[in-house]
């Protein structure tokens, strides 16, 4: 479970980094990645 969370979080972070480039700070990128990943996992858990 934690491994999947880590992999999804890193994937989302990489996508945000590629899309946003230097328009937002690294701290905000990490925050957005965490929020999106958490919401995605909660959605998957409730669907299952």
C-alpha cells in the first residue's frame, strides 16, 4: 500500500513538474502532488 502511494505520488509530482516548469515553487509542487494523490487514493478506496 505504501509503495503504491509512493509510486503514484512520484508520478503525479513528475507530471506537475513537467507541466508547470518554473511557474510554481517546489514546495507547492510537492503539496499539490500530495493532495492529488491522496484524493485519488481515497476515490479508489471508496469505489472498491
